[in-house]
């Protein structure tokens, strides 16, 4: 039975023998452990009062940062949101605003 | 199956965040929508030509892909997936595996229109049961915005720079969807990002679940290379469709189908104006270039209408 | 009971493929290896094997598809020659770096410039630093035997490296000779089935292959490949020992022929080794202490082992069937001389270039080289370090 | 047969000299010998002069070079005598077998003063009388087997019967004709 790679043990300080053979990685979605949220200079903020749960903001996020559960969007995944502002622009209800800073 | 936006949006995300694509990238918007079209329970192996998407989505040891994934080189994504898909049939036949798998490859226009065209053509002609998805951003963005054969006419790129003696790329873009359609494969479609992504989602689902080879060409704007205001990506895509620069069509078993015909076709300037790469076209002395551009868009649109027997 | 047969080198490899029944073969025709995929296609067409064959549109794609299939969990093979191998060059490195145990039959042929279809080793020697195991065959028997051993070596958990099973184009690939085949059941039992722990189609655990690796990881990756290649040396010998049990034929990293007291030695690879043995026998009858070493395994390179075997030689002719245009030695010459230097062996060594693009190498040619060595060692002639033979002057 | 023999075949691309060399290797192999059969390769196509070789012996054959001093030469197409030095390197105690309807006296001047034995056979006649078509392979094969005394006639014929049965499994009607060609050639070569 194959085991998922513990990628927390593979970094620029780990010796060669701790690396996976052929740089293969077992298990998906490990990039979640990498916080691209640090790239952000503007942060989306949602006004739940104005949000109609139309979900038009969800598919346009390049960073999969607008999680949907049971047909309703949840708050932004700010660990990964790069602050591109596409969601703000597609929202017809003015529910999302881009705030300066992180 | 009727398109239910809320249900579709509730499907699990198959491209994890934490990849290193640019803020506002169109490429990953395309990838997310295509992958969402996979039915739950179906597994997939994703192939990827070298390009922005590849170097950003599997940077050792972080993979953004929830599914099995293989990057091989720049020009051989079609061939690599051919091998994986064939192995699937071989192992299934021998009873070594039982799960259902789908095979999807992503390549930029560099890896698809240009360096990878031979490998793509081979994979399509052999009719492997796979989908090749080109996220077409119209230049080699990964290496710094050099022209490709998908680059539109007059675009300012780093190898077709606008200068005293140059108005950018002098040639028209290659019509790849039509080239692949002429491989006589079961399904070819062209799409981009519109509204709820219904068009792209449905085409992705058809492409994935049509037995045999399928090809999707998805215009995926690159804010850096196209130089538009990053949040405006959906507006740019809409203009591309409304000006008939990027028509939405399908070729199903050789039959051409037009999916959308604008009620009032917008002038091509509307699509070009917001993009810095076409800025020079709006100098007064270049008015003739815009006329030329419009003629080319019209010619291609007429041709498409003819293909679709309109 | 061994099966007495006669077949060409290409038939021998195709027969081994038939016995092994790999999952996937992708190939593009190129002389002189073309017969191998043709024969495999015929086996498939007749229902002898259930291998899936991918008739790709180029060698770059045959290697790429083979890599995809191998990563997916299949035992995957291909075959090629010359420019086909050169066209694969980029992805050969990727296959090795991804640690995909592909087995590729290489039927050696000169690289183009000018185009020529005959044998030399410029194709596989050009790929010698790609991270593949390389084993060279003297005749069709060895082509068959090496091919059968290849899978065990490549797929070994301590190795996991791609494997080139090389033989000389036309000279062995198209020459019908006697061969001793092993029963299919025994071959199957020896080779076993390929059961990778991780593979793309593993429903329990997805796998990602072929990342972008920053500089903090690249050198470490190469070190791991280096270790695997070193491990291969041991595994090659272990597999050879087991192979001897089913075949009665003994294999090592290289073959020593009449080396016990040899003073004048030719070190050579491939089909010319047999021709050289004939010369050794002739010279021994004349009382000349001639010997020969046939390098079987070129990657990993058995440098120290070769140097030890050459310890008592007075004159050594190192034979390269490929130019490397360094202005100095060819691939075998450069590497063996370095190994001899490390071993503090100061015997007279001459690096010969021979047999390029099928230029014939005869018993007389070999005898002439031994005569050279005798003259150099005795001081009758000053030794040249590098020498073309069979060249018109 | 002498202990180890080397044979060189001269023919034209498409005439089957290569096939004949491989057939000879086959039949010798079947009688327990060590064999080698190989053509000299080039990009030449139909009609071009080609060479093929055989080594036949009692012990393992290790040499992998072309043959420069053959014991025997077989010329499948006599028109080659004008353009190819077919006796080049041919051992004087060996022999040459030439496919020709002409008497030996007419052929000898074309052999560059070769002093060894010269045999001729009209493979065209043999082939036409037995097969109704011109396939020089079988007659030339029988001729060299006899001339070089590679094996007993009866052994040869029974081996060839088996070989043809395998080779022509899908068209058994040609087997008898080929067998007749072999038998007739055995008598005709002189």
C-alpha cells in the first residue's frame, strides 16, 4: 500500500536521501501547504448583506479561493488569495470590495 | 444533463490553491472549469506540456493537482498521454486495475500550436480516448511574451516588438481548432470564459465523455502579456466573443456547429482597445491597420458561418 | 532444456519480447531496428501476445509515450537506432530523472552527417550521459540474454533506471546465427511481472511526476540518480548470476578472453569482440600473449574493475566505434584511460577509432592492432595516443 | 564438407540471393551445424548488385566481418560477371557456381584468370521446367550444397521438404515444384 508523501519533510534544507525517487510526489493537492496569500497587496472583503449567493465569483477565481459548500459560497481563502480583483469586478451586487493591504 | 450552476459550483475543486500562477491568470480559470466537468467518482490523469501552468502547478514538492499528473517535456504532452491512456487499456485488459480513468492534457499555445503540434497531431490521429486542452493566451508567456503562431495580428510581443519599422506581429493567427477538426476526430470545440462558464463547462464535459480524441481550444487571457486591467478578464472574454474575434463553436463528428451569434457584432476595436499590446493601432496614422484587422475578423467569421451552414 | 534455434539479432529481441509479453510498446520505424516493432506487431496481430502497440509519429513521441505508459504502471518498451535515438535525446534525460524503468532495444547505427545506415556506436554513445544503463551485445545470443535480464535490473527497487539493450546494427541485427533460447515459462518466471508501488493509475493514491525543481533540489536529484546507477552495478551481477542458473551462460560487467597472462590487450565492445577473439587464438598459437576484454556494461562504467583486470597488460588498445571530436579520445578511450590513471597503470595505451558506419573490422585488422602494440611496447615504434584504423591514406 | 566454409553470394536486389543465403543457413542449421547468414546492407533497391554471405561450420562462429577470402562463390545472375569481380579473394582450392545456360568455355574468360573449379547451372531452365516461373533460388541452393558438399543429397532434400512445408504453409501447391527444382539442379550442376 503506497503512502502519501510527507512534503513537510522535503525542503531546501533536506538531504538528498530524504527526497522522493524521481521527484515523484504521492498524494494530491499538496500545494495547499504553500501560502500564496503572501503575494497579495489588495484583499477582497465580502459584504454578506449584499451577497445574493449567485456564485458568479466562484468560477472566475484563478486560485480556487472561493469555496462553495451546499450551494453557498463561504469566505475567501486568504491563505492563497493573490488579490487579483476579478471577483470584485464580476459581482453585480457590489458585495465584494478590494481593500488596500493584506 | 441540464446545466445546474449551483450544483456544478458545489463539486469538489480538483486544482488546489497554492500554485504559483500570476494573480489574475486566465490559465487556471480554464483548468478549474475543465476539471469540474469530470464526474464525481471518475478518476483522471492530467498531462501537461511545459509552460507557465506546468512550472507553477507542480513546483517540487508541491503539486496543485488532486489527480495523478505527469509533465514530461514541452513538445510531447500528446504523446505522453497517449502512452498513459494506452497503459490504462493494457492494465485494465489484464485485470490489474479496475477504477475508471479519464485523460486530460493541458498545454499553452506554445506547447500546442507550435512545438507540440506534431505530437498533438499524432495523438489525435490515433484517436486516443483523451482530451487535449489548449489554454490559448496567444504568446509564449512563460518565457516572457514571445510571439507564437497563436499570437493575433499586430500584437506587440517581445519578438515582434512595435517599433519605428514594425507594427507588431505581421501574420494572422493559425486556426488550430480547424486544423485539429480536420483530423476527423469525434469532438473539437472552441470556448472562453462567459458568465457562468456554461459554454466551457458543457464543452468540457462533452470532450471528456465523448469516446475517442477530443480537443478544446480555450482563449485564456494573460493580463501580463495582453496588458489589460487584470480584474477585467471576463469583460475581455465577452468582447472577444461579441466582436467575433473568438467565436464559440463545436465540431461534432465532423459537423460544424455555431454556439453563439452576437445580435449585433461589435467592431474589433472594442476588443483591441483595452489591451496594451494593441495600443499602437490606435495612433491616428494606423487607422488602416484597424480596417485591415476588421477585414480579417470578418473574413474568418464569414468562413465559420459557411462551415456551420449559416 | 534449451531450445536450439537460428535467428537474427532483431528476431532474437523480438522473440524475447514475445516471451515477456510487456504491457505497452510504442515505436517508430528506423533502420536497422525497424524489424523489432514489425515483428511485435505481427505477434499482436496473430494473438500471440496482448501487448498494446502505439504506432507513434516520431521517436520523440515513442519515448514520450513509453514514459507515460511506464509512469502509468505498465511495463513499457520501445526500440530505435541512430537518428531516432538522437531525436529522443531530450526525453532520455527525463526518463532517467523520473526513474522510469523503461527497456529500449538500441540497434546501433551511425548518426547522420552524412546519412548512413550501418553500424557504429555514435548513437548510444551520444546518449551515454543521459542516465540510462547501457549494455552491449556481441552477438544475437547476448542480445537475447541481455534483453531478458534488462527488466530485472531496470525495475529493481534499488535501481529504477531506464535501460538500453544495445546490439550492432546489421552485423548482428540482420545476421542469422545459431542461438540457444530459454523456454518461455522459464523466461516469464525469471522476468516476473512489473508491480510498481506507485503509479499514475493507482486508484488509492494519485501520483505527480515531472516537477519543476528549483536549484535546492536539482543536485540532490542527480545524486540520487548517481546512487541508483552505482547500485545497478551490483544488481547487474546478481541478475547475471541468477540468469546463469536458467541459461548456463555467464555474464559480468565485462568478459575477459585469455587474459590470464595477457600482455597485449584489446578492449572492445559489441560484435567486433568475437572477431577479436579469433585473432587472439591465432596469435596465441604463434606464442604471442594476446588477450581481449569485451566491455559489456558501459553504464554504469566499470572503471576500477577494468583497471584491475588490465593490471598486468603491457600494451592496451582501447577501441572506440564512435568519434567524440574532442581531438583526444573517444568515449571508451577517455573513460578507460581515466580509470587506468586512477589505478596508476602506466602501460602503453592507444585509443583506436574503428568501424565507423560499418567500416569492416576483420581478424586481420585485430592482428594488425596487436602487432602495433608489440611494436609500441618494444620501442620499435613510438606509440600514438589516438589512431584511426581502416582509414584510406 | 571442409571443416568451416565461407560462401559469398552475388545477385541483384530482388532476385533472392539474400533469401538463398538465409535458406542455406537454415538447412545447414537443421543438420546440426553452426551457421551465419547475412547480407551486406546498403540503400540499394531492386536490380542493384548485392552481396550476401554464409559461414557454416562445426563450432561456434565468432567472427562478425564480411568475407574476403571465400571458399565458394555463387553467382545468381551471370550478367554480374561483366561488372563485378566475383572471383575476388576466392580461394583457388574452392569453387565458383554460376547460373548460366552457356558452356564453361564462354564463361571462363570473364573470371579474371581464376584457377579453381568452375561449375555452371542453367537455373532458368530448371526453374521454368519445374516451377513454370523464374525463381533461381532453389536451383542455386541445391547447386552450392552439392558443389561444397555441405550435406548428403537425401538429408538435404528431406530438410528442404520440411522447410518448404513451413515456409509455404499457405500455398502448398508450390512445394512440389520447388522440390523438383532442387532434385533437377542437383543433377544439372556441372
